[in-house]
């Protein structure tokens, strides 16, 4: 039974559940109050309609409540065809993997990243400026997200950036960064899918290797993703007065 069928069943004439293509919106969860409703005699009728409406909405199958925005309506960091199709096919139907979009600040991009480390919210305008600066560096930054179609919220993120070298015949290396899966979705292979997608992008771009840094705690995860432990990481933090971002 689709949304339109439910509206017919409701019959109140003010139900605002609407559906268009893949995108279903509830624009008004309660019936509109009409001038007649201010008449005490009609109050009961309005209350009954409101309760019925609430019950109706709570019974709608989740697929009809989707707020999902398809890729065609988004301004993406890079073409979605660059994400390997086999990874897309391995996701359950309620999840979607795609490039980061210019409006993803509003879909919870930063809260998901905050499961990884300290995230300072710069505000939407600065976030979008950062998005544009990544996109301006052509064929370099590949940030991807997994979106829960039921809520249009981001549940997993990751980035690979490509380093072009003069050695190894002008070789290229993919650096994986900022992998995070929302706590409620961990353990469902989303981290694995993100890593496979990023590795695929790196290898399809001609990189001879893909590397990353991680804590000892996450070594088994990356081994399951096909990585092996190699060498070690060195770091030098800038003096505090020169650092423009918080220390992690
Ligand atoms: C680490 C993280 C990305 C893993 O994502 P996830 O979606 O929870 O993991 P997956 O379900 O894809 O795990 C794939 C496999 O790795 C295993 N695994 C995941 N994390 C593990 C860990 N810390 N130790 C051991 N095994 C781990 C899973 O059990 C699974 O094994 P299986 O195939 O035998 O079932 C996620 O837990 C996370 O966001 N953690 C917080 C942020 C973070 O640490 N990011 C990594 C920065 S380097």
C-alpha cells in the first residue's frame, strides 16, 4: 500500500503526505486547522482527525517516509561512477554510498566524524568553503559517505587523497584518512565497505599503493580490509602559537 492509498483511507482532505518518484515527503504531519475547527462543536472532530493522523503516520512503512535525496539532486565532490559498483551492490537496500555533497553539513557529516576525534564545528559557510577548496584540487580528494536512506543522514565517512610523486615513474599513492562509522551502525561491515570503496578509487586512479595510519586497536580491522602492517608513523606537532587547528 503506498502513500496515496493511505491518504484515500484517511479521507480527511488535509493529509499532507506526498510522494514523488524516489522522494517521499511529509510536509505537514498534522491536519490543518480550518476556521470551522474553532467552533467548540467541531473541536472533537479535529482532535479525532489529529489522533487518527498520528496513528496513520506511525503505521506508514518506513520506505514511504524516506527523505532520501538521490545523487542527481546533489552537488557532489566527484562523479559517483568512480565508486566501485561492486561495493555499491554489497550494501543493504536502505543504505547508499556516494561522494560527499555540498549540503552534507546538514546531513550530519561532522557528528559522524566526531566518533573518530575532536571535531570543532566551523559553521555551514566555512564547511562549504572547505568542500569547495577540496573540489578545486582536481582529481585529488575523494571523500565518500554512506547515507541511511530512511533518514537521509550520514552514517559512515572516509576519504582518500592522491599524492602525485616524481619517483616510481611519476607514481601516485593513495592516502586513506578520517574513517568513521556512526556508533549505532558499527559492526555492520560499513567500515569495510568504505575502505574497499576508497581502495578501489585509489587503485582505479593508478596508485601503486594505498596507505593509512591507525591506532594499534584498529590494526585487526584494517587487516580484515586487506592491509598489512608496514613501517611506523612519525609525527612532529607545530608549536602551539603557529597551529591553526586544535591538537589531537
Ligand atoms: C574502526 C571502524 C571504522 C570499523 O568500522 P565498522 O563498520 O564498525 O567495522 P566492520 O563491521 O566493517 O568490521 C569489519 C571486520 O573488522 C572487524 N573489526 C572492526 N573493528 C575491529 C577492531 N577494533 N578490532 C578487531 N576487529 C575489528 C569486525 O569484527 C569485522 O570482522 P568480520 O569480518 O570477521 O566480521 C569503526 O568501528 C569506527 O568508526 N570506529 C571509531 C573511529 C575509528 O577508530 N576510526 C578508524 C580510524 S584509523
